[in-house]
C-alpha cells in the first residue's frame, strides 16, 4: 500500500451514491444523526442493509445503546439537511421535522425513502464500523434522489432509449414521440454534453468539486473557508479536501487566492466551458443563441 | 417482517448508486465477472471496500479460489458492458477488452475507476456474501459515471450553486457568468423539471422503470420479453420485476399487451408528460417552441 489515502478517497468518489442521514435514539432520549453515503442493500431474505460509521464518531455510543437505526434517503432538494447532519453540532435536530419510527429512530420528513432497522451485526472494518441492519419497516415516496458524485452534490437524469445501447431498436412511433418532446431532447443533449465535458475537465487533473472550487475562488475576493463552504453546493469535507489539494498542487495560496498557475488553470477551465458551448451551439447565429438563453432563463423563472 | 420482498427491492432502488463489474480469475484461469451496484467504501486506513454477491452465484467459487477481485466502475456509455456481465453466459469475456491487474483480476477498458483488491474478509449477509477487499491498487479517469436509480440506468448532472441551498450567496459576477452559460441554464432547468416530474409519476404508483415499460409496451405490438429487454435502457432484472408488477397490478396481460386499465394509466403518464411541457413552455408561442425543439434536435445531431 504505497498510495495516498486522499487520492484513494478521490478515486472512490467516482462511484456515485445517494445521500442518507442515519439516525437513532437511545433509551435516555439522546438522538443522533449522521450523513452517510456508504449505505447499500445486502440481502432480500432476510432483509438486510448496511452502512459504515467512522470509529471516532461520538454518535457510536447512541447507535450501540439504541440497537436500532433508521436510514433516511435524501431527496434532491435536501442538500441543507445533508449539510446539517454532516457537521458537528450540539443539537442537530433543532428545527428539523421528524417523527419517531421503529425503535424510536427519527424519521426525517419528505425524504425519498427510509428503512427502519434493528442492528443485526456490527463488523470491524478498519477505521469504520460496518453496521448491518435488519429492516423491520420501510416507506418510500419515489421523489428525485440527491446524489453524491466526484465530490459534488448532483441530480440524476434517467437514460431513455434511442441509441443509448447498440441493441436499441426503438419503434418509429416512439422515436417520433420522443423527438417531439422538449424535455426528452434536453435530457438527451445534457447527457451527451456531460459525456463529452467531464473527460476534458479530468484531463487537466481536477475532479468536479475541485474545478468548481477553483472557479468560485477565481471570482471572489477576501473569502474564508466558512464563506466558501456556504457558497458551493459541495459537501463540507470535500470543500476541505479540495482546498487542501488545490493548495498542495500550487493552484491557490493559504489565503484562498489564486496563484499565477491557478489563474492559468481557471482560464483553461473557462476555455473548456466556452469551447464546449461553441461545439454545441456553433451552428447557431448569435441571435438564435441569445434567444435560446432567454428561453432557458424564462423557463427557470417560471419553475422557481 | 410482514412486507413484500419485491416492494422492499423497489424501495431500495431509491438509493442511487453507480454500476460496477466485479471480476476475478482463479489459478486455473477461470475468469468471472458480475454486475453489482452494492459496492461501497468502508475504510481509508487500511483501505477497505465492500460489495455483496448472491450466495447462489456460480461465480462464487472462482472469487473464493482467486482470493482477489477487481471492482470496475462503469462510465455512462458502458450500459452494454453492464448488461453483458449481468446475464448468464458461457463466456462473458468474449469480445471484451481487458488487461490483468493485481491478483490477475480482469481490468475492463475505459471505465471511470477500478479498485484491485485482495479478499480481506467474507461475511455472511443473509442471502448474500458480503465481500470485503483490501485495496492494493487503483486507477481513475474521472469520466462521467453510469448510475442506477429507481430501476433505470441514469446519468448524473452535478448541482451548481445559485439558489440550490438557502445559505447560498453566489457573487454577482459568478451569477452573471452562469446566467450567460447555456449549458448551466439547461442543467438548472432539467434539475427543476426532474424535481417537479418524479413526484407526479410516483403519485400514480409507478417508479421510473415501470412507467417507461408501460409506455414502451403501449407503443409496440407482438413484443416478447427478450425484445423488450433490448428496447429499454433498464437492467434486465428490473425489466423482469417491472413486467411482473405491471401484470400483477392488472396493467398488462401475460402477452405483454395493455389492459383497459393499462391504457388508462399510459394515457395518464402521457398527460403528465404533456402537462409538464405546458407548465414549462406554456409562455412560448408555438413557433418559439418549435424552434426550441429544432435547436435541440440539431444540437443532438452535432453531438452524435
């Protein structure tokens, strides 16, 4: 094992996950909740799920005493909830809406699903405990889930057929209907752009959250890390590790300003973004392109 | 435990994940590879990861003998690879490009990341084995990962700031720059649409893959399940469970045709899709709307 644990963590970020808040309440009424993306299913019969909790967590005692936990799967509009349970606080539940589920575990409101478990087994997993739960009850709403991908919060767009796979042979009627659906077309365009864009970004050595941090810092002055955390839709730990990496690679200073190398890199990132726009909209006249942006802006206003 | 295991599986689908192909090769040269979304990180120090393998899997013996495995995290354009390793086959590696990594585990080409492990511990997890690996080597490219969400393949769109969270206070310069970026605007519009759309779809009791199956079946005639599998960008097991559920709820017949109830439901789904378009593009004139769709179609042509 001659590799850098931070680089290992960056690599792990390429496996996209949902975001959960795992909660419990012990017999004395102490409530805990931790943001975790290590959740996954294990078994259907018996119904088992698992997640991992860092051994140094002060919440472990309550999880142990309560012998139950609930996994709350966050919806796309619950970034605030994720941030709230990711950072230490005297009372993480202040102002949070919840009910009590099986074993008194707090069930958060308006999530996309929850799984209410009794602790089935706790396994030593290096610097974490692997917590295996037997699911006693669950609820699901099917709303759009919040994602965590390459150090950034993200949303999912379901892939629809039409040339997505080589075997795909969508009937003509369906193709016509899809090609006449603006939502479908936008979805498809964004898929293509993402596939095209990310390799270019990665080729200059930054992941999504690091690239965004650099661009935000290139646009701000006299910023401190706490303001930066509020500014970007990136989990706090990724802001910290991202800033550390940008500093170590000589792109920013300790004062969170860009070095000359950092300014070059930010310029390259904007070039990639602009080039991307040219690639996509290059065939449009200036007027068509402006119209398109105005359309998008008015759609956004209507949706907000 | 008085709940339906199929409903439990549907609920678990609300936790979005990446898609991996886990591979191994035993000393006799037998190679195995299985598509799995149960991967997750466990520990940074020592570096541990885990995934789960159904106990009935014929691949288990090879995983056991090889004492190593590699987790290949698929990129968004590798749906074919996911499908290939998800179904039984005499030689899953026929025509697949790979090299051999640590412990001779096959490393698939052009994935977004891979983790090469020695088997650290195998834990009994109900109907699955929980396979914990110690990571000896890894590689990552940072390309756009393939996702599995609510029974469907999907892609990720990273959330960018701008009113995404209540604390967000993006500087004016950045706001202006973002508002002038067509890619950013489309991304934002699609996020909003998704948040808006999925609850409506879920309110009629179908998840993403079931809704899509019903719509595809409403558009096709004399189809069998194998053709259906080729037609939709949905993992095979979800096509099977989706068809089963649509049959049980009386929406389709055993011959994969829509019942009267199914036709009503499909009409409601199209209504939701059309209503959604009206909500978004309602303020546009017919001509503006047609222009927009033409723009998207020409962009798509350019990107393909």
